């Protein structure tokens, strides 16, 4: 919790001043005490109150002053706030290596299934955009709440040669800038900034199974995203085991070079001769760290589904500083009113019931009467 006006905490000195005043008044009363010969008379005159009942109003009143003094400093609490109007740019790798069958039936099909579930699980107010990248990156679907349109685009993905991770990040940032005017496009010069937690709600999620082979370096693109306060989450998909590259006809683009090479193109996840190119986890981790995001590894379809299912908790729900002065004011007022009410109730004037009871219980006194006169015999 933070304070907007910390100097206002000086109002808390009212509490020790109140205690000092109470101590002084009690000491003064002792000096003016009138001595009486019988303590029983004092006890009969005082209302019967226990020690804890005398202290409750005082401590409630003091707690109310502390609450009001803290509220005067305008406290702010960091609370999770759902951002239904945020935009999530899902950048999916459609390079030729996505045809690898190390993930059944192949990586592209598993990624499509997970992305489809991710879209369906989002709240209706969340805008999602779709960016695809291979040798180049392009915005396939602008940020929208139309889930049907997104699912149709995911089902129509086709593979091609190359992997341009950096260009995919820049394309996603530009898509965010088109809907969020607080985010400058990548063509505008923006001074670099270190991630401090003050990010825009819009987020980029990059799903890839390889390393950057073309276009802008991912770390350069991450610098541009960090300067615009855009977080980038990265997901490395696939295993490190070589596997056959197989895609269905509707998953292959019109790239003739890819069609003629069943092992995959030189720029894809598989090189000629079946050598496997591992995921560049170091770069993906650096990209996430530079932009305030996080790197995830998913070796199979189940892990990828779990990662995408857990992401909304970090993306859609963020923490914001919300002023809670009104709650301190209400609590302080409630404590003060309770203290005054209890004090007035417990100190109300009462009849001296003890004296009346004692008088009623005392036996009646008899008045001596004159003895009757007796007649002489």
C-alpha cells in the first residue's frame, strides 16, 4: 500500500495526545478527591460497571482516530483489476518446421487446437488479434471480439519457409498501436525504457518452434516493445528429438521449394539431411525479460494448452493502484460513532437501585407505645 499524501500522517498524533489528556485529567481528579469516612457509600452511589466496559469506548474512539488519520494520507492499494478491453496479439509460427510430427499429429495441428481453445475461453470483451509469421510476418486478423472470425483464421493457417520472430513482434506492436493511442507505432522514435511494471494492458504472445532466421533480430524488436511498455510472452513449442516432417495438403502453402523437399527447407525447423534445429530458448527468454513478460516451454499439445490457459490470469488481470481513502473514512466514522454510542449508553443516569433495595429489605422500626393503665383491685 502506498500513500499519496504521506505528510498527512501527522494527524495520527491525535491518538497519543488523547491518551496524554486522559492521563492528565485522571491525575487532576485524584488531587481534588474528597475523603469520606465510608467506602460503602461511594460504591452505592456509583453505577456498577466493570473495568473492560469502561475501556472499550476509549479504544474504539482511538482506533477511529487512527483510521481517519490514515485516510487523510490518501492510501492506495495495489489490487487485481480485470481489463476486459485489452488486446491480445497472438503471433503464431507457421514455418515449415511446424509440420514436424514429434507432436502428434504434427506441431501445426496441435498449435491450432490450443489457439482455438484459447480464443474460446476468453471473455467476450477481450479483443484478440492474430499474427502469423514464417519468412515474413503479417496481421491476419485485427484485434476483434469476433471469436468465429478468429477460429476460421486459425483453421486456415498454412506453412511456408523461414522464421521471422523479430518481425512478428514489431507487426504485433503496430497492431496494438492502431487501437491504443498510448502506444506509438514502430516507425516513431521512442526513447528506450527499462521495464518497471508500468505496462499498457495490451500484450503480445509469440508461439514459435525454432529460431529467428530472417528479418529483424528478436532482441531489437523486444527493445522497441519495451520502449512502448508492451509486454511480450514467448512460448517455445516442440521437443528436441528429430522427427518426420509431414503436413496435410491444406496445411502447405504454394511454396514449390517446400513441396519438393520432404525434409523441410533450409530456413525451417529441419535442415536438409534431417538435422534438427533446437528452439532458441536463450533469445526467447531474453525477449520476455526485456519486456516484462515470461518464457514458457511446451513440449507437447497438452503442455501448450495448459500454458495458453494460464496466460489470461497474467494478461487480462493486472494490478493497479486504487485509492481506498473512502474505506478508511467509513471505518473511522463507524468506530467513532460506536464509541460514542457505547459511552452514552453505559453512562446513562440510573436509579439508585441498591439504596432502594436496601431500604425495602430493612425491617420496619416500631414506635414504643405507652403501657396500658391497669385498674386497681
